[in-house]
């Protein structure tokens, strides 16, 4: 099932949330003005305790959600570095393979790094293109495994062919890990709950001011702006390759340039 919030632009989400919060504060204020006759000291104390409780729940939810989003972001960053390291190691160890398969393996890894870099820069909403690139990557990994089998039959030495097979296993594992980290994000139910509590808090803040027959202060709107900014950062961290905060792909792009250079040199020998 497609997620509603996850598939939207993060800037659009926070704009809608900010407007909804302003409406909630104004609605709460007007309701409070109508209820000011009930505003005896005990009733005001009750509303203040409700407001404090909601603000505490909101702070807890923001901290919890931010922690999840940051962990996901760190996992995606580490996955890029791990995959680059595994590809680079496999390419270096390919030089230990028998000549009969060495060039084919280097060519396949040359193609594989191109696909992975292209996949890294492609927005996630290009679903069909991503599926095609993943299929191509899997095909290359399968062909690399068949070449590894041929190399083991020609030269079963664990110090040469064995080291390459070990690095190829790590490459395949890193492909799966990175794909999984990209697909994982903050559960939509958590973001929906955060939005509901956020709007409810705004309504109670407006109501608590309205029963005193005062307008919401500028500090109230400053609080709204800061909370919206935090929500924007949370959602943006959770949008790989679509938000303003993006995982650096320098490890892969630098490796691509290095492999292209080494591959051209290998062809001229």
C-alpha cells in the first residue's frame, strides 16, 4: 500500500501543517472567547494542565520521531559507504582471478558501478526506472557469480579465487542492505499521530488564551514556527533523494571515477 504522507513533497506537507495549526489556534481562541463565562480559577487551572500535558506529549512524539528519522538517515549513509567499499574491494581482488575470466569480471563490475550510481541519483518517485535498474543490477550480480564459479573451477586456490568470492558475497549482501535501508522510513501512523497531536495542541493553546479574553501572543506563533521547522526536518530526513537533506553519494561517485580509470588502463595492457 502506498503511503500518503511519504509520497508528498516535504515542503508542501509543512505548509499544510502550518496553515492547519494557525486555523486550530484561531478556532480554539474563538471557542475560548465564547466560553469565557466559565473561566473561573479552577477551570483555568484545568485547561492549563491539559495544555501542559499536550505539549509534553507533543515534545515526546517529536523526539521519538526525530530519533527514528535520524537513525534511518545514518543507516542510509553507512549503506552507501559500505556498498562502495565492497565494490572497490571486489574490483581490486578481480586482478587475482585467472586471465580467462578476469576481464569479464572487471567489465561486469564496471557496468555495475554505473548502475548503482545512476540508481543513487534517481528520485524515488521514478518507480519503474528504479525497478529496471534493480533488475539490471541483479542480472549483473548473477553473471558475476557464474564467472566466480568458472574461476573456482580453473583456479580453486582459496588465496586468490577464494578472496574474490568472499568480496563478491559482501557485494551482494551490501546491495540487499542498501536497498532495504532506502525502502525503510518512519511509519506513517507515527507521522499522522504527530500531526493530530500538533493540531490539537494548537487548538488548546488558542482556547486557553481565549477564555482570558486575550489574543494569542507572538510567542505562541513563534512556538508554532519552531515546531513546524522540526517536523520539516523530520520529514525531510525521511525522504531519501527527494528532500533538501540528502545522503552524500560521494563514495560511489569517486569509486566510479577510479574504476573507470583502472578499467581503461586494463584494456590498454
